[in-house]
C-alpha cells in the first residue's frame, strides 16, 4: 500500500528531471517563451574558432586581406586587442593580400576558419570592407548553429568599431552596438507533462493495477475465496469490500500525485484547477481499478499477473503515444474511431493531459479553471472533446468494467470447474436466492401427484441402526463415555416452490441437504 501511494513521488521526480533537461536543451532559443521585453546583446565578441561546430584544428579565428595597404595591419591588430572579454592571439589570425588568396586558402583548408574580413583602403577618410562567412546552419546533438549571429555580426561590429576609430583618429571612441529580437509570444509550445506525463502517470496507476490483479487471482488460486463463500460471504460483499478499500487507496494516491506535482512547482499543477486535476487522476486510477477487476477473471495464476500488467502497460504506452499525435481526437477522423478508442482508459487520460498541458505551456498561461471544464479552450483549433466529456467517459467505462468483472466471474469456470449459465442473471433464482431442482410440465401436472413425498426415514441399514441406537440412548438418558459429541436431529431443508405461467407451471420439491 505504501508503494502504491508513494510511487507518484518517484515518477513525478523523473518527470521533473526530464523537464529540466528539456529546458536546458531549449535554452538557446526563445521560441518556447513569451518575450515581452527582450534583452539586448551588446558588443558580441568574436568567438574562438574552436567554438564552431565541426571544425578542424589547428584553426584560425578569422582571416583578412588588405590589398597591400599600410593602414590595414594596425587595424587588424586593434580588432584583435579590443575584442570584448578575450583578446585574440596574433597566431590565431592569418593575413593575405587579396581576397582570391583567401579563397584559395579556404579551398585548400576546409573547416579551419569560420570567417574572413576583406578591407579596401580608398583614401584618408574612406575605407570599405567585406565579410566572408559560411552561411550554412549546422546542427550538433539537436542544437543548431546560426553563423550569422555567431560569427558574422561579431566580425561586422569589430570591423566597423575599429575603422571608425582609425578614421577619426580617436582610439577611445565609444562604439556600442546592441542587438534585440522582436518581442513575441511563444511561437512553439512544449509541455513535459503533456508529452511524457501520460506514460509516467500510467505507470503510477499500473502499481495498483498489478497488485489488484495479483490479489484477486491469489484468492482464487489458493481457494481462499471459496472458503469465504462457504462461510457465508455474499458475492456483493466480496466485490464491494475490494472496491471500497482500493477506492480509498486510489483517492489518496490521486491526492498525493497532485500535491507532489505542486511541490515540484510544475505550471501544469499550479495553474490548472486543483479540483480538475484531482478528479482526473482519481477517475483514471479508479477506472484502471475496474479494468483490473475485469482482467483478473481471465487470469488463472498469480504469477501471470505481472506479465499481464506489463502487457497492458506496453499497449497503453503505445496508444497514448498515438493519442498525443492527435489521433483520433480531431475533425480529420470519424466519430466511431473516437468512440472505440475512448474505451481504453489510458487514451482519454492522455487526451486530458494534452489539453491541460497546452493550457499551461508557458508560465504566463492561466490554465483551465473548474468552470471552464465544459468549454473548448482558445488554443484548440478543432475542439472534439472537453475535460468534462473525459470525466463522463471515465465514469461510464468504470461501471462497464465493474459489471463485466462480476459477469465474467460467474460464467468463467472457477478452480473447481464450476460456473453459471451465460444468462444466469435472467433467472429469478439469482435475484431471489430461491432455487432447487426445477421440473417443468403442463398446466394439469401442477395439480397432480408429481411432487413425491419426502422420505422421512433413512434407507441405509447402517444409518438406520445408528439412528435407533442414538434414540434408545436418548430415551434412557444413557451417556456413552466413548462419544465426545453427539448430534441429534440436525436438518437443513431448502423449500420447494410453485410458479404458474402460460399453459405451463414450474415446481420444485423440498430438498434435504442434511438429514
């Protein structure tokens, strides 16, 4: 029980680790953030050539050509010395006379330099330049390198700064350039709970699922349930006792899941309504409980419970994965696809997490309140199912699994091979508790002598001798010292019944089970 209740802590911690890894992975971009006041990138320095993706060493930070002008080498030296935060060593820069020489070197030495500057000295007050970089964006381990912002702009800022100082003759001339992106909402959304949550929350529910199947099958396998039935346990009491206890554990597990999620400060748990989340987790785990009741009727060995649970988990994982990609809760698919798909509890649960996850994709999103559970959200382009509809599905399918569990439990043979008729629930004896050996005949036969008289005396000689001996001892008030317990007149008789129908009647005679 403790493992079932506290398993949510472990899995939410794993989701927390995944969330932090994803945030670190997307830290280089603001596409997943609402940017209202962008920060300026001021005077970006020329990065070392080793920072470029897929570079060969030894490498150069930049190349240059000056056309043989005497003013260009001091200009390049100033660019090296005044690089913000990191003066560039002289051996990391390579100079040439013409751009053609630079091209020839780059062709002969690929992947050894990220960019080049080409200066042209026109006169004392005029100087032009050109920038040469490889503009192809490359990716490494899922991270893209933008050569424009990483190499071209730093070279441009450094060249113009030092050219202005050279032409003005003021080496301390202030030249500060800042770059800002446009303010924008999140152009892409990602919710760790919506993407990874269905699998981990299904794993939480699978603890109770496997334990429940194992407990029910163990009772059947060891004939414990048969012993309780012999002692007078009603079938309704058996199922309701299991349901009450497991529902209590499910209630606490759902509560702990939401509280642990709030403890780890997930926007999913903080911004969405507490009531919506608690009822969702409770109904899903309760639904899996009813599903476990039904599945247990088909399992004969307790050792198979873990295998069955693992198989259900794998199937649930795959169907949830398909659900997160939009199937079948979209206008693209027919309604009967959604109906069939929604019978499996993990599928509608994954769709609910998807809706709630999108509602809290960014920290500024307000989530879904209790009053909004019946309405479509603004971010949903095609609204097919709401949170309230998912509640209805989970409740209705729970009762379906529970009823099927009771039905299959009666018609599937138990450990002794005993089972009831497929239509047992249609017989009056199932609901009234009255039964016996039924006989059926015509209407007149009900008034004839078709109910034989009960045989009041035993027919076996040894039984008759024993009975007479006991009666004589009782009449003479004798006590046999060799007898510790003597039972006299013990009887159990099931009464007969009489039912009249159209042109037929059904009768049962009294049945003596003990006499």
